[in-house]
C-alpha cells in the first residue's frame, strides 16, 4: 500500500439546515451518500481544494470555513486522511445543485432524509458535530 492520501471535504448547510450530500460514483464507497470532497491536488491550499471539489461535484460556489474534524479511512487498496470543513454557498445557486464529476447525484437533505440514505461510515456523527459548529460560525458570539 502507498502512503496515505490527503483528502478534503465540505459540509454545507442551507438556510433550512439541510446538508449537501452527493452519491459516490466511484470506489471506495460507490453508491453511498457522503459530503462533497476528494483528493487535495499538489500545490493547492486546503480551502481552495474544498471549494474546487464542491464546484466540481455540485456546481455550487462556496466560502470555506473552519475545520470540523479529521477522519481516517483505510481499506486494502486505499488510505485517506480526510479534513472535513464547514462551507457555505456564496455564489448564485439559482440553478440548483447539479451532480457532476464523480458524483452520480447531489442534493440538500434534512436530518431525517439523511437517516434513510445509505451513507459512508461515521458520516451522520460528523454532520451532527458540524451542525453545532455551523451555528457558531454563522452567528459568532450567540452560541457556546
């Protein structure tokens, strides 16, 4: 097995507190739902990588916020260190979410809808932690 790969991901909530998820179109986790993300490219900053991955997989333009969590995923033929960041849509989203790149579907879902989807291991817990951090990021000083 080669060295671990640095990957980045975005946890994006909309005004209704729904979270942006994509359905993976490639292994590992093909067919599972997760947040937009992928490999960090050589010479790319973390925030630039997060923004690029969201744009590539969903067509949305985002502002990247604070780090939520570092997740490690490993299998027989892969080993990823994933940095999950909060992000919020800043560009024109009137066209809606459009699945692209290696995503076969993309959409915003409620917590109840997410609970019904086949998701990557540990995703719901990470999103729950991100939801609390998101409130503090959007409204500094009002949440503890």
